[in-house]
C-alpha cells in the first residue's frame, strides 16, 4: 500500500499478519485497476490499496481509521445506501452495486463495487471498486446513437450484448465469438449457455430469471470456456433494462468482462484470511499449552505482550508489566549468588542489545528480591525478533525449570562415578551386553582375563570372542551355551563353571554368572561376570596330586623303612648296633621329606639333596666334599631315592673309604644330558685320598638299597667301582615331568 502507515496500523499489520498476509498484500498492490478497501465491523478503513489511492485521491495515512462512508455521495448517505449495502453483505456474504462515488477533491466517478464480508475473526469487510465512469458515459451515449454504441462496442475489450425482454440474446460483439469459438448466430437466443461451465449453468439462469421478472439489474459471475486457451475463465455479466415512456422493458443492455484474475484474488484473499485465522488459533494454542514458559515483550519499551501459564507457574510472577523496570521485582540471581541488574536479564539483553541468549541458568526465587520464597534454577533462551528493516520489534524468551534435571544429573553423575569405580576396580571380569549379545562395556579385569583391549571387545558378540568352542576343539553353538541362553531368555545364571579362550587361544577356567538388564519389563541386555578360577583349579589339582603322591610315598616310605629296619636288625649283634645302623638312615630319609615338604612336594633342588646327604658326615673342619654341577630341580620320587643313595655312599666312605681318615675327600659332580631318549641326570661320586680300596667280598645292604631305589624304581643305571685309589659310583637317572628344571636356591657352600 502507498504511504507510510501510522504506528498503530504498523503494529496491527506486524502482529496480525504472517506470510499469507504478505502474499495477499503483494497481490493487491499489483492490481492497480481495482480499488481494495479493508474495513472493520464498524466500516472504519483498515486497509487502502494503491489502486484506491489512485482512484479516489486519499493516501493511506489520511484514510485509515476513518469511516468508509465518506466515499458515498451525500444523497446516498442520506438515503442509507452504506447501511443497506452492509446488511446485504451480511445476509448474502457479498453485495454488489453501481453508483456514483466521491473523490477527495469532491469530483464524482461511477464505479461498480462489491462488498465482501470477512467471516474469520475479528471479522470486517473488503470492498472492491472499479471506476466505471467512462462505461457509464458510454452507456448514456448509446442511448443517443445506436451507431455510436455499436462502434464503441467493437472497440471495447469487454463483451457488450443485448437481449429482448424474454432474455433471448439479440446482439453481441465479435469479442464473444473470439473468446468462445462460437460462430455467428450460434449464441443467439439461449445458445450462449453452451459455453458455460456445467456447475455455473443453473445459478446463472436463476439470476437472469429473477432479473427478467423483477426488472432489477443483472449481476452474475460465471465461467465460460475460452476456446483459444482451452480453459475456463471467470466472467462477470451485468445488464440493465431499457424502458419505454410507459415504463415497460423493451431491451436489456449488458456487458461481459473477464474477472478471472480478480476472482482468483478474491479466492486467495478468502483462503488467506481463513489460513491466517487458523494459524492464529494454532499459534495461540501452542503458546498456551507449551510445556515451556513463553514470554514475549515489545521493543523498545519492554511491555509484556504474552506470558503463558507455564511461565507463570515456573517463575511465580503473574504481572505482565509495561516496562523493563518490572524485572527489578523478580529477584533473579546468578548461580554464584549475585543479583541480576535490569540490563542483565536475558529478555532485556535481547530487546535492547539484540543478543541471543542460549541456555543461561538463572536462580529464581518465588518470593521476589528478598529471596524468602523457594529458589529454583531456570534455563533462559532469549532472542530478538526483527522486522524486514532489521529493527528489533520484540523479544521471545523460553523458560525451562532445570532444577529437577540438575538434581537428577548430579545424582546420575554420582551413580555413574560409583559404578565406574566399581567396574574399573572390580577384580572379576565384567561385561555389559546389548540385546543382541554384543559387548557395550568391558572393564580392565576383562581385558586382563582375555588379553583383549576393551576397545577391541566393544561391539563384538561375547560368545563368538571367548566361548566359541569346547576345550577338546568341538564347536560350541550359542544355543547350547548356558550363558547365551540366560542372556536370550532374560534369566539369572549363577555359579556356572566353564572355559573361556584368550586372544592368544589359550584356555582359562572361569566361574560365571549372568543377570538381565530390564527397561519397562523388557530385556535390553545383560550383565555377565567371569571369575578366573585357574589358581583354584590348580590348587585343587595340586591337592589331588599331593594326596595321591602322599599315599604313594607313604607306602614307599614304609616299604623303605621296613627294608632298612629289616636289614639293620639282620646285620646287628646288639640293640645298639640296630640303633646305630637304623637311626642315620631314618634321619636321612626324614631330612629328604623335610625338603619336599618345604617345597609342597612339588620337587626339590639337587643342591638341597646333596647338601642334606653330606651334612650328616661333614666335620667341623674344612669341607671334605667337593661338588660341581648346574641347578637341577628333581621330582619327589627321584629326590627321595637319590637322598638315600647319597647317604649310603657317604656312610660307606666314612666306614671304609675316603672319609675314614683325615686326608681323604669326596667329589660329587653332575650334569644334565639330553640324548635321544630325553633328558638324563648323570651324577658321579668319586672318593680320593682314602685308604687303599679292597673290593667287598659280598654285596652289603647299602649296595642293594641303591640298586633298589634307583635302578628298580627309577630305571636308573648305577655303576659301583672299587679301584685301589678310591671307590666311585656313577648314576644315570632319566628325568621326566617337571624334573631337570633350574633350581631356585643353589647351595653356594658346596660349590668348589
């Protein structure tokens, strides 16, 4: 529209119209052949198109808010024409007329007009005028000269026509034939009705019939088929009767004009008004029912325009207020306790400085500035609203109560920290699985158990990673796995012992449990815990072996003691001889048992065995034993047999050999060899410096004990030689199992 509207009119347009209003405005401004006048319920002008200014001379600023009756002539106002037109529009939705109207300068013009009632709230009217002064004058001239009328008709883009008092068409211009494609003579009588749209035929005939009966002017809109374009277009047909001196109608004179564009504009106007009403209703409902507080303030005054129920509930403030000074009573504080000044409020910053404030937390106290009421943390989001010129016209603020969310987040953070600490420091492997059995969380203990980094486990199915086959290599389908079944069914599994496999393929014995994770009674995953029971299994196996070994060793020891006792008694003349023969051997056997017990019967160091055997025969002076050999760990059975053999050799040396004088000595040398038959311990006992050795005439108990304990039980090869320079014994013992391993504590005191 032309001119600059008043401040009030601008506000009405900016707040009352949206996109559709802008679109309608563009349509009306581009239509300069018509005057469009918007009116409220009291016929005060609310809209004035550029066509209206051109036609009547008033600018928009001059006419807005004034009564639209001033465009009527004094005599029409005196006759009540404006009221009659309004009543007709209210009754029928629209009212058409043709009459003289006034311009600003007092001149008159003849116009065809239509007053359209706006049904959507707040209601009102739209009046559409077209200057028909020239047409009026042409009509008067037609009365004076038929030839002049016909000439004017042919030049007029409108379609003039005439009909007789019965409504039969008697004349029309070439323009009608050009539009419809009918041939001369075809429109005569009622032939023109053939080109009307089927939906418009009956309404059009009804209007014509009524006018023929009443003599009232014809004014009707209908669509005709435009042959050249192949489409229907809207036309407006108007006709006035010509009467003779007796007042009888002798002919009707009419005109058809193309009003297609105007009709579409009217339809768009009606649709736009309806859409605008719907949008207002929707917007109002959204603001009213929004789950967040909404506050809209006008710029630059800060006057509150909208404050929805949620905003009142959240802030505890109901006063709308007319300036930014109202914020002083709100008592908002920063999270650190500092009070907000007026210009610090998010809404004020958006209004006055154009700032966009995002998620600013404000402590609001319902008691106002004194802070006596309950205080809560609120989140403010404020943004300026600008017009097309970029000027700030309002500010919108969204308010959310985040107090409960803050408390919930703090509790959640504490819970997550606790769960994280428990998970990360738990000694057992812990896995969280989603509904498909994929790992979503794996703690450090899980990584230590399986050898996979937690990041390598995430997203993989636990069964496929660690539980995919049996120990014997057979496949282990998930449908047979109790852990997978518990996960799939959402059941609890406790105390299940099974075997997992590490990243390197090695097995690990575990004790597992599983429990479902539920959300709204729906299983969304499970938590599975695996405890490494390798040490427990090893201890159990070790205990079993110890018991078996103990049973075996007790039997062997008793048999050895029995043999030692029997031989000692047989060769002794007196009980004292029995004691002297039996006691050292039993003591040697006991010391060997001490060594094995100290090592939990897992084995013994050869250095310890040698040291135990020779300690009984070592004097307080310089050592008379020279030992040399690598550290070797022996199985219990080899350790016991070798201890008894060394004791018998030492006893024989004390009685008859190198240890029977003050100058002799014994050399004990060993090594571990690995021929094709496996590792063997080769140990040699060599005596030097003793009296001349005489081979015994019979085999004594010691020789038989050595042969029985070494050769008989261990499959060792024993060679005893009695050279004059000194006796020697070579023992070759096959090593198996854990034997032949480096000793943990070599006896340095026996080293040479």
